[in-house]
């Protein structure tokens, strides 16, 4: 994280794991739509659309689909892009850094809270130390995200990511 | 603005003027606390505190004081910093890109809406084309900001900035 960042256990969720995949493949799985869609949602949910404009201020858009066929779009904005090392985005801003609109849901997302997510990749032996951190603005948002199954969800998605990289 | 940005007259406020000041001095007036505090609020309001961590994710903090002595703190986060050319910040995020908390006011600001502000500086003859744009998330926020006297306020502040640069 950058120098001003301090992990706050009341506001942040984090996830860390060593995986036997080179960080360059994980980066591509996070930043190329065709390599993100196969793993991004824990099955039987699916990611049926993805658009990525990989630069600060650029669009990160996905549409998740429930097993019942309901669509959940999510629109956010990249904040920091360091190839093969660090990716930061938020749903509190839309592309071009525009604030997300006030609405029942938060902005153009299918979740009712704002978050900023950071993925960090660090070479570890022949694999990668994979760290994910999600920052929230208040404890209620953090608790809600935890209750949605953050740790389990990100863990299953990472398993799916690793499996996908075998086919890349 | 960046490539995805499109001015939206229902959501954005903008201000442009040619001033007879080199852009390097205007940049310093926007990015050095001792050179920002003297001009940042239209008098008789004053800026009594300012903290700047000039990098994406860094803090932009000011405290404005009314003539009656009431303090109005504002905390935001820089998004883009291109020396002498472009400065972008928002109050929708706090330092380290953390989403601002949900509250009666917006985040840690003394205004009740989120915005992203962009200052752009371009050499124009012996002076500078000074452009300010403020993006909002919805029309209500934009109208509220306009009704607060955006154009007059930014115009007076720029007059004060130009006057201050004579003393720098």
C-alpha cells in the first residue's frame, strides 16, 4: 500500500496467500477481460461481461450473473496501476474520477457500500505472494462486506484464478 | 482531463480564465500550504490550516474559518499530480484512497456532496490559461454547488491567488 496507508482492522478486510503461479500470469488474469471472466465469480455465479481501461481514472466494469439469471453490474475506476505489482480500484468513483451518484445502491454498483480494493503481487520462490486488501469508509460497510463472505469468496475466486492460469 | 472524461453540463461546473502569471507560480500557490492559505478562501473567510501530501493517494486537508470564527474542515485525496500542468483531487476518498465515511456531511468534508476537482494550467503567451472543472455524481450535487456561488467564489479566489503571487 502507499505510505499513508495503515491497516485498520475495524475498516479493512484482507486476504493473503502464497500461490504457485508467476505474478505475471496473475496480473494478466486481473487485467485482461478474457482472462478475468473465467474465474472472477465463485461458481455457479458467472461473470458475463467485463470492460477494462487499465490506467488511473480508467473504467473497471463487470457484470455478475446469479445462478437464477439475475445480473449485477459493477462499475468502478482504477486508481493505481503498477504492472505485475499493484492494482487499486474503487467503486466510490466512476471513470474519469467522477464521484459515484448517490442512490439506494452505492454508485453504479450492485453492493450497498463503497470500497477501495488493492491487489499486490510479490515474487515468492517460484510463485507469488498474493495480497488483497479492501478498505471501507465505516465499520458498518466493513461488517456488511465480511458478512457477505469476503474471505470465502476471495479464496474460491483465487482457486479459480489459479486453475485458469493453467489454460492461459 | 483524461481521455474518458466528457464534460457533462448537468453534472459539472467549470471555470476558465487567462491570467498574467506563469503557470509555475500558480502551481506553487496550489501545492504549497504557505502559498495556498493566503488566497484559498474568498475574504473575509480565511484558511487557517492546510496540509498537503502531493501524490496520488496523498492528503489534501484545509480548514476554512468563517468571519464569525466557525471552522469548516475539508479532507480529501489527490488522484493525479502532474507538476505545473494538472492537479486532481476528490473528497469522495480519504488519504490512501479509503472511501469517505457515510455521514450527514459527505465524508470528512464540510460540504454535503462529493466532488472531484481538476485544475489545469497551460502556458498562454506570457501568462497561463487557468481551467478548473468540478465533477459531481448527480444533478442535485451539481446544483447545490452552483447555488453556493461556485463561479463567483472561484473567481474571487483566483483574483486573490494572482495578487498573492506578486509576493511569492
